[in-house]
């Protein structure tokens, strides 16, 4: 299985299979608890558009030739590049350990996971407090860059003391996770690592289970500690059911609300732009709440939303596209997303397969996959879009400049005079 195939499995099976599974086997479960205030006919409307958009994305990627570009990178041999992998690992690992030490100081000289509050409410408040204490930019640097890159280098490229470096990389990443009081950073690391693995050899069920098993073993103590502090009604079997529901169809549950709420109330497209492009924050733009925040109010209830820490409703990306432009917006969103994927594959089709390029490609694929299951705003003037478009323009400019530079080189090269002597 190649990385692009993994994205389709990761995104579309979750999107296409979730609602039928809930409809057939879980009529009293999480999905129907979420949509209890919803006109039930919008469940069908949302699902039809989920199927159509998934089919359109697949067709457009084939039409644009993204797969052919991607195969060109896959066919390239693995190379260490200009930087020695063992030396690079030491740099990444030492910087990562430095961040862990900094977070230890900022957190009051403790590992927060080892000093959890006794109930869920206090745990949520402690998580918010900790997030304010730590620098989110530095934490994301460790969770999405240094941690995964150290793992990629130790698993696939280092030559000296490989086993020791694998163990050290995992240990450093586990320590980093104790400062978030959540497991999301580990999910990012696992996904990027799986993508990186698939660049080196096609993914098999055995290889996925092997990589995932290592992290499950590393995460087990964290789950045990966290679970020991949870309220009794979410322990054991109930906790497993909630987690499975969240994975299989929970992320889709908010989508039908977009179709009900914005069918006749089209939103301003500016509400999907990043906060740094407008006067606002994560929940508002120019004083107006973003569509996912309005949906979250409908899902949770207007009175209970405030003060709970609940933010915005993230769901399959077509919801936000429908909110600002209706059904035509869904089609346009699919075209724009596939255009972004094509630009990404165009950028990487001719580069060498080194540790850094494998990490970068894996990170971009992770961001695109997460954007597809969280919202179209992830592609609207976001850092992801700016980075991909910028790299694409640089690649095109370089390709256009090469013939010109080659021609200038020929014209300025040595010439031969009438006596056969070379002159400049």
C-alpha cells in the first residue's frame, strides 16, 4: 500500500463506512446522541455528498496525474543525501531533549502526566492551564518535527547503534507527550512514521501492525495512568466504546448540521481564513463566529457550550465548503484540494529520496489527510497552502530558468580563434 492509498483508506473508509455502521449497529450511540436535535433527513443528505465528494476527489486525482507524479518519487532509490544521518540524528535528538528540559521547567519541574487531578473536570482545567504555560509553537516543533524526524532517522537511516537510537527516540517522544496530557502528538508521530515507511517499501498489514505495535507498547503506561483518574462511567468497556465510536464515525457526526444550518444561510468565505488574516481568534473572525463554532453550539446546546472548553466542530471537509458556497462550493473545494495535491506531487517528483525529503513529504501528506477530516478552512490561505504553493512556484521558476542558464553558459564558454587557441 502506497501513502496515497493509505490516505484514501484513512479518509474515505472512515467517511463512507461510518454512517452505515452507526445506522445498522449503534442507533443509541455517539452519532445519534450528537444529532438528537437534528432533522434526521439531513443525515442522508450529508452522506450522499460524502460519497459524491469522495468519488470526485479520487477521479480528479487520477485526471490531474497526481499518482503518476507520486510514482516518480517512489521509484527513486533511497539515499542519505548530503547530511550524514547519524550526525543529523544527534542534532535532532539533542534539540528535542533540550525542548523536553525546557518544558519540564515551564511545567513547574514535574511531568504533568505523573501528577494528574482526581476527576475529569480538573483534568481538563489542568490541560488548559498547561497549554498556556508551554509555548505551543515550540511544542508543535517537538511533536510534529523533531520527534518524528528522529524516529525516521533511527528506524530507517542510521548505521551505528541503531537499536539504542530507536529506544532513545521513542523515550524522548514519550516524555514530550507527558506535557500535553493528551495522545494527539503520538498520533501525529505514528502517521508521519507510517507515511515515511511506505516511501521506502509498500505498506503491508504486517508492517503497519509492527510500527503501530511499538507505539502502543510505549503508550500503554500513559493510557493506564490517564484511565486511573477518569470518572467511573467512562472506564473499561465504556471508554473503549467511546474511542471506537470517535474513530469510526464520531468525526463525521457534526457534518449533517452544516447542511441543515447553512442551507438558507450562506456564510462569508472570510470566516474560513486563518485568524492572522482578520481581526479574530480561533472561534471568531471580525466579531462573527466561524461556521464550525455555530455548529458546535447546535451539537452541544447553546447554554452548556460556554465554559466547557469546547471549541469548534471539526468534521469531513465539505461541511465548511457548503456553509460558504452551497453545493457548488463542495465541487469547487474538491477541485482546489486536488489541485493542491497535484502541486505537492509535482514539487517532489524530481527530488532525491533523502531523510529530509521523506520527512517533508510525509508531513505534507499528514496535513492534507487531517485537513480532509477536519474542515476546508485547513486549505484556505493556511500555512499548508502557502507552503505548497510557494514550493510549487519555486519549482516552476527553477524549471523555466534552467534552459536560460544553460544557454548563457554555452554563450559564455571558451571559443577557438583562427590559430586553434582557446579564448574566453
